[in-house]
């Protein structure tokens, strides 16, 4: 089974791929369009990470039978085009949840303690020269009300940690869950009550810009926003305005509306934002769990068996 992994692998990751049984994996950096074009005609399975998979890519891959998302969100795949061509689409729910939960916690703590500001100041030799007013905004997670938008694997992994740290945990979803990660609230109520709001929802037409000017206006003055889900859930301009005015005190952002993030993005210049380039999922543990399931789907495809986590 010929697999193209559309991602650049370092030495250790390449060795891990080479050790997989029953699959031959060729890697291709997402920026290397010439190599990708050369690989597509002989690709039977595409292991996809972030760079969009279009109908044109599918047309260039006549042997393509499966697009395997290494992750969860399939919004970067033209699913309808895949359906029209009889190409299966699968994802890997849960494989990156431990990593994303940890990164979410890091961004929560970093935003509350203004880690970006202090890191930059320390590197510039001004670590001890911060305005006294800065200390007034340094908060602990303990005692805060944390609102989780979503009730999937990541919120469920975060909730026990947040409870242990002394947080009051709320969540919202399409409906209350019997084993939800906290106390259920409507979205509006969650925004009003929460000191910190963390996003864990998929990007759909209904959720695009769910955090815009109106939603931010309902949030507590000085609240914190964390996003490790999808950039399109947040109206960047509205968020930047709220952070600049002080309506929100800080944010921790791993995902952007445009990726890679453009140099003109207003969030890049704000000292009260802790930023990462969509790497919450990126750990050796995520790859180990993902490759095991992705390889299993290749074997199932070869044997004509039902595929795991098929979404189309």
C-alpha cells in the first residue's frame, strides 16, 4: 500500500514510519508542491495533516482510495469531492486529545500569568522593569470559573485537572451530556459566567465566528480566551479590538483564521496574547497513536474490511 504522508518528518519520525508494517510511506513537506505533484499519481493513501486537499489533488491521484486525516478536523479536505470520486475519508478522534489538553492548559496558565510579556521583557533585559500595574492582572487558575465550549475528548481530559486546581468548570454543547465535563450552560450563560473561555468545537458554517463582537460583549470584563480548536471560530478583528481595549485581559491562541498566520495579523503585535502555530497536537505521543491507527486503516483498505472512523 503506497502512502504519501503530506508532512516533513525529522529523523526520529522517519524511523518510526519506516518501521510500520504493510505500508510504504513516502513523506513530502507541505511546502514542496513539486514533490507532492510527483507523488500524487502513485499515491493510494494520503495521510493528511493541515494543507488543504482539493479536488484538483484528487484528480491528479487516479489510484487514491483513502484520505486519512492525521487528527480530527476534516475541514481542510474537500469531502464532497472525495465522495464524488469514491475516495474514503477517515479521521483519528482521540489520538491527539492528550496533547491538545496539555497545550490548552499551558495556554490558560501562560495567558493568566502573561508569559509572552515576561518572556519578551526578560530576553530584552527588562524583566524586572515592568510597570507596577502589570502585577494587578496576574491571576491563578484556582478559584476561576472556566467555561469549556464543547464536550469531547479534550474538555473531558481537562476537566479533572481544572477541578483539581480549584476551578469551577462549566461546559456547553448541542445538548447536556450525562457525563459532561462540568455543569452544563447555554452558550450565552457560559460566556456571562466564565472568567476564562476555552474553545473545543469543530468549525462548521454554524460555528464560524461564534466568538465575535457580540459574544465578546457578553463575556466578563477582563476575561481570558483560549483557542486550540479552529481559528475560524473566532473573529480575529473583534478579538484584537477587545484585547487592545482591555475588554478581554489576555488570550492564548494556537489556531488562526488564515494559516500559516499572516504577518499582518493584529494578534501578533499584542503583548497580552500567547501564541503558537497550530502545534497543540504535535507530540511524539500523538504520532505514535496516529500512525498505529492509520496503518491499521491501510490494512483494512487492502483487505476490504470496514475502515475505522470513516467520515465519508
